C-alpha cells in the first residue's frame, strides 16, 4: 500500500469517526431531553446500554434488520 493510499484510508477513518462521535453526542443529548433529571455520565451509561442491546434488537426485528441491510447496500453502491 502506498503512502498516499494509507493517508487516504486514515483520513476516511478519521472522518467516519468524527461523524460517529457527533451522532453519539446527539443521541446522548436526546436521552438527556427524554429524562432531564439524568446527569451526563448517567445518560452516557444509558446510551452504552442501548448500543450493547442493538445487535439483538436488529436480530429480533425483521423490519429493523431489513432497513439496516438496505442502508448497507446504499453505502456500498456509493463507493467510488
């Protein structure tokens, strides 16, 4: 792998990580809106618990799994 390719991959990973971090932060804020009595660390733990439960939630809900598969397909179709 060339240096330019490696830098491109690293840049893409950094960009994706930034997007995920922003979405995670937004979700924590949403949880705090749902229950304003929670403290930030507690909201973070709630979100961590939800993230931990997601695989089984998708496995047990065919509609959610189908939506996930469609999203994956769309992302793959956007590859250059």
